[in-house]
């Protein structure tokens, strides 16, 4: 079984099940100059494509989609192109492009779907300094086999994924999910956050700073994140587990669940929402 770990920007290029020591989640970020293309062969995995910056064009099985366009992850909600298993695709950068690619082995073949900002509810979760903004691109109700894709923005000084929770299927209804957190900071040179993953029953503790381009692999354990004061944080959350299970049901750390009691009185952080629905497009 794999262990939760943080991989630093520049020290990883692709997360594979073999590298992570798990079964389902593959993740990478492609950086393509305008006009260039990348071909991905058909295989047994379903894929999700999320432009982090720039605009992409995808061609697959006689269909074509143009999507993305935000200048950065802090300038608009995401687009997400879902393609089913056994689908070859060519991704072309219409502008300079950073695009996240998530994949997981699939047992069923679904239809392609393009999710746009029009399809996303802007959800403000938590309260007080545990307030954050969530954009759910692929939730359990999405017509896919295993992949879940979620964007989260956390204002500087705030906690996210709080109270700490986990997905291990230790009790009925709790999901069994592998999970990645891919981080971007509004100030990429100086920005940072803290990531904690812990498991009392295993005697495990991981508490480390994370910076722009880092990624955390979470096969098990309670986890939570806090953005440093003055440093707004984004993370792209990829989850996948055994099919046909499609649930994000989590188990919270019961010792910290009482934090919710103060949220109604505290209200949502007045800085939220700070991500516009529509990005500026050149």
C-alpha cells in the first residue's frame, strides 16, 4: 500500500499508479506553446482535461471541442472535457496552454461531455476563516466511471478541506478513493500553504509546506490544507476509486467536527467569491 506523500514542482512530470503505488489515478500537466499538439492514444482509461491557462482544441472520433481561455486559475472557473475509455485524442494549443490531464481505468464507456462555467454552481463552503470556493467539474452524478474532478480556491489565511476528512471505506457509506491535490498560488514565487495528512491508527503524520506546482498523493488518512496569510491558494482535486462506486462520502475527524458550529454565526468570508464565472479572453 502506498503512503501519503508530497512531490515538489520540477521533481515530477506524471503521476502514474506504478509511481504512486496505487491502482486508479493518473495525473499530469501538459505545457504546450501556441499551435503545438499532443496526441494521446486510445486505451482503457477515461480522461478529463482541465485547462489551467490558455485555450485548447481537442479532436476525437470525428468531433471537435474548443475550451478554456482563462489567463490563470485565478481568473475564471474551469472548463473540463471528459472523454471515455478507448478514445484517441489530439490536443492542440490555440494559445500558450497549460492543461491538466487526469485519467483512471474504466469499466464502462460513456459519452464525451464538455463542462463549461455555465454548468458549474459557484459553491461557497465553510464559514469564517474556513471559507473557500468550490467549482465541481465532475461530481458523483456525472456520467463517468470512476473520475471525480473538483477545483477549490482558498483565500489567504483560510483553511480548506476542513474539518479534516478521509475516504477509506472504514465504515458503511464512506468512499474508498485515491486522491491528488495539485496546487497553484496566486503569487507563484513567494506563495505557500500547509498540507496536513494524518492517521492516528497508523501513527502517521505528514505536515509540510506546499508551493506552486507541488502535488500531494493521498491514498488514505485525514487531510486538510491552510493557505498562508496573504497567499491565495488554488488546488485541483482528482479522485477515483473502485467502480461502480461513485460517491465522495467522507468521514470527518470526529474530534474536530464541532468547528462547524461556529460557521453560521461567522458567515462566509467577504472575499468570496473571488473567482469570476467568465474569464477574460484575448
